[in-house]
C-alpha cells in the first residue's frame, strides 16, 4: 500500500531523515520505534505532505504522492492523528468530527457518524460538549475519530498513548486494534515500544534519521538489543 524509497527530509541545513525505506502492506499495523529525535514524527509528517522530502519517492497505492499538497493526500486516503492530539478546544465534539470530514461530500458525514459513535461511545455522550473540556483519553479518542471521518485507507498515528495513564493507554491500543480489524491499515509511532510491538504485525527501528532494523514485531520484541535499548531491560 505504502512505500518510502530512499527518503531524505531536512529542516533547513539539518538532515532529519537520511535515506529511509519503509513498506506498509494493506491491513497491517506497522510500528516505528526509536528514541527522541530519531525521526519518527518527521517520517509521518513527510508522508502526510507537511514536510516535503528533499530526495526520494513516496508511493501510495501505486501513485507517487510526495509532490502533492496535504489535502490531496487526505483525499487519496491517508489521515494523520498528530502528536499532542491538536483538537479544536472551543468547538464541540461533533464540530471537531465534522472538521475531519472536510474533504468528503456532506452526506458522508451522516453516513460515517453512526460508526464513529459505535466505536467511541463516549464521544456520542459528549457530542455537544466543547473538545477542550474532555479528559486526555477522551481527547485522544476524538483525535483518532476526527481522522477516521475522512474514511482513510491508511491511518498515521503519532504517539497515541503520550501523557495518558496506563489503563487509558490500554483502551486506546484496544481501539487501534479494532480499527485495524475493520480494514484500516495503520502506521504507528509510539514511545511505548513494548505496547506497540505487541499490537503491530511488523516494526522498524529508527536511530538518528535512519532505519537500523526491520523485522516482524514478535522478533523485535524478543531481540536482546531492542529489549535493552527500548524496553528498559
């Protein structure tokens, strides 16, 4: 479904991605793990068109997308849930959801809302509540739901458990699994490497802008080097 081929991305003179190659197959959950500053978030921002690569190709469903604007990338079927949620705090839950569907025909909103509220029943209860009054876990659910309103084929998730209590983070990971089981492919960036690898089918390890290891998730979970560097063992 998605291929990154020899991607370089820079912030001014600083090279953040240094020739990375990543592949995501349809209906997979693929995770990127690595330390702070490894380039994980930059990778997602490059895929979604916020950062333009200086070199290389990004191919989505057989089509090059690295030179098209972000809203066109959303239209083609890629949605991103950014780090820190970034919901619109003064808008209601429903208005936040409607913003996620800005690339879709208007009748799509009414078609997809029942599935959103079935997947996230707490959002139905909070439908008329301002987004900024939700708890951290509820805001993360809203951020994921908002991205799903665009009916993506591929969902990019950036640190979905960040700042959440373990029990709430567990609920978020369960929801991600359910979304994937309903046919949405997922590329996940997550500091909680153990939880990410337990959830994913395959994984990539990033260090200073490079992919240094790729393997199925179980193999990475049991790799001594990965366990020492990222799992605190």
